């Protein structure tokens, strides 16, 4: 066997061994994850759809602790056992914007299809989605979501592996919400 082949074979074996997850890695993947939403201004609908899908698939618990605006509200589609709401949390809704009229219409339909019935009913009572921001407060949402006790909220914040908290920025600084939807729909998730 040539030296090059020997080195290549050795590298292949080492790479294969390194790819085997350790027991600690396996335990980490099994550990329930948490997301604490303290102030999330939303963003690209497709990106949030991916986040929500991953949270649902991984049984990730989401604590609504503060403002959840725009596409962030798609987390309301999670099963009730995966969410809780703390005092001071709120949700803000509007129709999709920032792209062509066809893409905006598609984005708005997608948002409405993702929400649970109680959210759709509330939006309908407010006149539907428009350019006007509709704000749902804690008092209303807590009728449909499990409430987090203060102790639970502190524990969730301490254990959270991901915090969906964005810095305040102007809407102009945010990337175009629907500009890259077609490529995002065909790219595999990582």
C-alpha cells in the first residue's frame, strides 16, 4: 500500500471515529431546549417558519416573556404544552409587507394559516390583518396559553439555551422580509 493510500485510509478512519457522538453529545441532544422571547421584532416569515418547525419537532419549550411582534407570532402555532406566557408579554400582528403584492399576499395567507383558531378569531374581531399594528395583550392571550409562574419564568430564563431577543432597530435596518423567499424555499435546512 502506498504512503498516500495509507494516510488517506487513516484519515478516513479518524474522521469516522470523530463523527461518532459521545454519550455527552447524545444527552445534550435529548435535553429539552428552551426559548425565551423577551423582545422579538420578527422578520422573514420563512426563517420563522423554520424556527417554529424545529421547535415543534424538538419539543422545545417557548416562554413568552415580552414583546413578540410580526413573524415572531408564528410561535403561537406550537402545541399548548410547549408554551407559557408571563405577565407583560404581548403579541403584535400586521399583514406581510416589503415585497411584491403577490408575495405580500402569500406571506399574509401563510401567517394566517399558521395561527391557532383563537388568534384568527381575535384578528377577525379586530378587522383582519392590515398595515395597522394589532396588539394582543397578556390579559387576552393568557386565556388560551398556560401562564408561567414567576418561579417557572426564572427557571426558564436560567435554563434557556436560546434567547430570541433582538436589539431595537428601525424597520429600515431590517432585511427585506420577503425579498429572498423563492431561494429560501428551495434551500435545505441545516
